[in-house]
C-alpha cells in the first residue's frame, strides 16, 4: 500500500492551501469560480476538496488516485457525492482530457514524489495545452535538493552530482541558462524549479494567443521542502488589472514569475503558544516575538518569525473530537 502522509495535520501545507483558497475567493469578483470543475489528488482525506466545496461551493470535482488500495479507501471516505474518484494517474487522465470551449477548470497537480520530475513537467505542459482562458492551474513539486542524490561521499562534488541528476530529468529547453551547482542548495533549489516551470510555460504558449498570468508561489516544509506555483490562463492582457485589483487584499499574490516565493516556515505550535503569540499580533516587529518566545523563535531563523507574522490567521487549530 502506498504511504500517504497526513498533510491535513501539517501546518505549513495547510497555510499554503488556505492562501490558495483566499486567492480563489478574490477571483470570484472576476470569474464564476463556483461553476468551475476542480481536479486534484484527494487521496482518502480530501482536504482541498472539502474546503473548496464548503468555502466556494464548487460542486463539480474529480479526484485522481492511481493506487488501487488507496482508491478503495478513498471511495469509503468520500465526503460528498459531487466528487468523482478515478482510479488513474494524472498522465493517463490528461491523455483523454479534452474540455469544451465553455468548460472551466481548476487543476491542482499536487505531486509529492521527486523521482518523477520529468513526467510531472510533461503532465503540466500537456495540461496547459488543453486549458481554456480563465482556467486556473496549480502545481506542487518536491523541492528538497537531497532528492537529487546524497553524493558519492565527496562533499565538494555533491552539488555537481546533483546538477547532473537534474539535467538528466529535465529537458534542456527548460533549464535556466545560468544553471550552476549553487542553484541546488536548499534555499535556491525551489527558485530553480520555479525558473524551470517558467521556461516550460513560455514554450507551451509560444505559438498561442493564450498566456499564463502568474498569481503566486510558495515554499513550505513539513518535513520535505515543497514548491507550489499558481497561475491563471488568459487571452486578454486587459484582464490583468482586474485580477490585480480583485486580489489587492491578499499580498501573497505577487503576479510575478521572478519574485521570491513566499516562504512558509512556521514550527509546530501548541494551542497555548498560539494563543499567547496571537495576543501580540498583528505586529511588524520581529524582535518582540523573538524576545517573548525565545523557545520558539531566534535571530538565526527569521523566516519562521516572518512567516508567523504574515500567516498567523491561517495557522490551523486541531482539537480532540469525540464521536
């Protein structure tokens, strides 16, 4: 049986999902999002499906699950009858995916495994070729550089070996022109993957009237470091200003391929810690939290402090429930 990590209990993944939902809520002033189809990888927990149905009233949903045993478990745990579970992977599904011109879709290619990067990029570009203007695409990739190899025991050659591994997985046309071994550090590898996605996207639309307008990207880790990118297909540049205006209340939307991804690096917190932290928020002064909570934050890990200041409203709360 395939191992399924409990992402619904992972705070940084949950925050990333909530940022996506906030973006979709903002876009409802421009696009009829509630009428869209949503396709994703629900596994047997269906966290994104539940929140999109409950918060946005999206009621046309498809969940892809390749593993037969997880597929059976997903059918048992189906939360709503508006979700159609298909026992296939994204590659098989996209082979026959041909939407009508009037159809609109939200796709989340939520990949976990780092070994299939080449196939994942192929699925992404296939999807771009099929989507209509107004459709929303979101892709998650494993951004842990250790996935490119642990090296042969020589520290000086580790990054060079990882560079060769990446080149073997990704088409030359997608690789950044200034790609070096330094691009594969833990901090830089997500940025490198984002550049690869940008190149793949631009080539996909090279001869099309459509284009992809970037909305936002995030880097988070609840163990494995992940990169997520979200964008919307357009064929009219005039819509960009309307989209920017609809999302002005959500600053995580940078509308740029080249902006630094939002880094979500909040540690696991107890209910009491959350309560005491939130009594001091909103605030812009990092030092206040570092001084008052030295057992949680420190000067050496400012991304964690900045993440909590920026995203504390989206931090999940878990409670014991008796049935």
